[in-house]
């Protein structure tokens, strides 16, 4: 009997300890729960293997301690959740086998003086007759800058195919190119294919599958300086309300898509820059081996001027994807804001995405101390994430000198939901740097910086 009492005396305290262990739980994390999603990534792919955060704040700001978060130390649903992003598919095109027969005349000027789809003096006729070095202008008495006229296309325009140094300039006119009536699959507004030195200025391009496509094109320029010209955006183009992408730069077998510039445009907004009129997925898509292209350029402090693009109101602002897509730059843009950089006009999923093996690309650059100028991107006001670098094989990308989550002056919050996310196997990503102006100001975001 005494043995049973001793056994019972031992068991009772152990039972109480077990009950207490079951009842006690550690304090719940304060991170917000991610929303329910379909086909979420598995838990072991929710984080990068190791994310090193090295903030270099502007002059006068207190530095935070650098830290490393390893995937096996943190389950991480608060650091990464699936985005409404997807790969941009290839265009269903085949490279040309031979150059079309064109006139042997010297380069000249063709002036568009009819808003009809086809016939004499139309844009279609000027493109059909174009030779190397031509300039296509628009008669402002037919296309007044203050009351833009619409060219409603009944079929796709002929591509700018193997025609070099062609300029299409509507910067002193008001021209809307509308593909809303087209019934073809994946219609393109302006296709520049296997050509070099083409310039496209001052158009409003809307209601296509892709607004502007550069395919095997080199040294081409989409846009210009909005302060030059009498048109609604000067040399800049308005590229909005297209089903898949505003501007697509796609590498192609047999021809590089490289050294092109996309500058001074409004992509995904109305002509005021304050209201969303988004492209159905990407504002700008850089894909399938496109290299050494530049989206944006140096702007003044806190102002989206010069080559700065306003890229807002889309699902994704800029998407750079695929293993051979490398050495591209996204610099000096306002992405997710209005023109003043003080109000949100966000892209729904992310401002900038690098994924599927895209490598050695640069987002931003060294700016002046304490201000967003030069190559600094203002990446604020986006519904979900500012910058995303993701997927195995996506390596060596740099995020430098940007303002992420603030207004253009950097003195008030203009939040993204999350600031910067590195995930799903991406490696070797450099966030900030020790050189003057390379630090990112990541502040004011709703959740993770």
C-alpha cells in the first residue's frame, strides 16, 4: 500500500506539470496573418535561404543593426506571402526570314494629316512606305494638342520591321492610337522588330494587348522629355489600358533586344498622372533574354522630370524575368504614386519584380545625400510590395539608393504594404551599399520594411 502511495505521490505532480505544459503557450507573434491564397508556395520555399539586410540610411539618420534571417530559424509567413504575379508569356511571333522590299528613295518626312485607319496621308500609309531614316510627323491642325484625335484601328499597323533610325514624333500634336476594335489575338499597338535606332514620341497608345513591343530591337527610344513639345505629354507617351503590358522588351532568337531606353512616359495612368488607367498586368515587361536596357533616367530632387517614367495603376509596375535577362536598369522612376510623389496611385501586386533567373539587374543607383534624385526610384503607395526579388537562379541583382514607402521628399509616409521582399531561392541580392547615396530609405511601410 505504501508503495502505491509513493507511486501516486510521484504521478500526481507529473500530471500537473503535463497539464500546465499543455495549457501554456508562448506569446503569439504580432505579425499580421497573410490572407488565404490558392496554390501557396510550400513552407520550405517561403523564405530565401538567407537574407542579409544592410541598411545604409541617408546622412543624419540613425543606422539600424544589420541582421541575417535564416529560413530554418523563422517559419516566415510574415516575411513572405504569395503575390498576384505570374510570368509574362512569349509573343506568338517568328523572326523574319528576309527583309521586305522597300523603296530605294532617300530618307524624308511623312506627315500624317488624316485620322482614318487607312488610305492616303494616314499613319498606316506612312509606316508602309517608311525607309531607313524617315521621320513621321502629325499635322497639329488635324491632331490638335488641346483636343487629341483618335486613330481607331480596324487592323494592326504594319510593324517597324528592319527599318532603322525611323522617328515617329507626335510631341507637337494630340494623337490617340486605339486598338479597342481589333479582333486579332494579342494585338500590338506599335511593334519594333529587328530594327535599330527607332524613336517613338508623344503618342497615347491604348486598348491593345501590348502597347509597344520591342522585339529583336536595339538602341531604340520609347518616349523622351515631357517638357519638349506642345502635346499633352510632350515627347513622352501615354501607354495605358492595354490588356497585358504597356511596354514589352522581349529577347528573341537570332536578334538581341538590348540598349533600348524607355523614358519620360506615363504608363498605367490617365494623362494627368493622378488617376489609374492600368495595363492589365505589367507596365513594363523585360523578358526572355533582353539585356542592357534602361527604364527611366536621372531626375531632379523629388520631381519626376526629364527621363523619369510615371509607372502606376498596373498590377506590376516593372517585371524583369527569365534566366538570360540581365544587366538591365530600372532607374529614376516614380512607381506607385502620382506625378508629385505625394499621393498613392499604386500598382496592385508590386512595383518592381525580378524573378525566374533574371540576374545582374540594377534597381536604382547612387543619389545625392538625403534626397531622391538622379537614379533614385520613388517606390511608394503600392498595394502590396515595393520590390520583390524571387526564385531559384535569380542572383546578383542590386537595390540601391531608392525611397521605398515615403513621399518624394522622404519626410512623410506613403506606404507600400511591404517594402522589399527577397524570397523563394533568390540569392546574392545586394540591398544598399556603403558608397555615398547607395543606401535605400525604406520607411513608412504598413508591415515589413
